[in-house]
C-alpha cells in the first residue's frame, strides 16, 4: 500500500499562495530545491490538480534545455518528466510527460491508487488535496515554512471536519530561515 504525502512551501501564516495567487515569495535555495528533487526522485506516483499541473507543465518539460539552467534545475526537469503522474481535471483534453488524465472522484480514485501503489505517493495542489485530506487519506504532511507572512490566499490545510493528530518525525532548517516540519498522521 502506498504512503500518501502532502507537502508544500507555506508562508509563516499557513498559505501556499498569496491572495493574488503568487508564490514568488517561496523561491527555494539550492539546498531546498535539492531536497525536493530527492523527494520527487523517490516518489512512485504524483497526483496533480489541473492548475498546478498546468503551472508545472508550462516550465519543467523544457527547463533543462535553457543554457542558463543549473544542475539542480536540470535534474528536477528530468525527474519531473519521468515521474508517473495522475492529473485530475474535467476540462483538460489531454496530458503529457508520463501523465494520465483522471476525471473520477478524487477520494475514490486515490483510495484505489493507494491500495495499488507500492511506495511513496504525493498529492500536489491544495484544491485537489482538500477532499483527500478530509477523507483521511493523507499519511504525512511536509510543511516547508518560509519566513514570510502573506496575509491571506490559498491555505495549506482546508477546513476540517475534526482535528488531525500529528506526530513530528523530522525538522530541518534550510538557508534563509526556512524550516521543514514533517508530520505523520497519528492513528486513532
């Protein structure tokens, strides 16, 4: 059975994007970028919502062809293209780069995918993650807290029907005062 992880860089006040949808405040250091590269390399399956997939697919498929791309960017581009992805969308006609399109209910589909997948899975995108978190399907949360308060926007956590008890399994500091907080969901 797969382990489902939801992780993002978040502002100190808990948002993954500001009120205008910008994530410019969350530019990773090389060390943090390498952390995410290594995380993605170990991911057996990534689950994307339409918006984040469109954002990622607009840049990463060809990012390594930029003559100014450094080794970390080049590495991530290759990892991202090769990683199996399921993209949830009712409006996209097709997806590329080792992706398949899914129009089914995310909770039902993710329940099935967790049972069929060995290893680490990730849910990428707060909108897609919301019903999956509420259904109790996320096993681990990775919050990379940036020392910036944005005052509003798209929250990391959706509104919840009840508390989620978490156990800290790792914390790590990156350059610029960024802190990784890695939590496992505690069972009943």
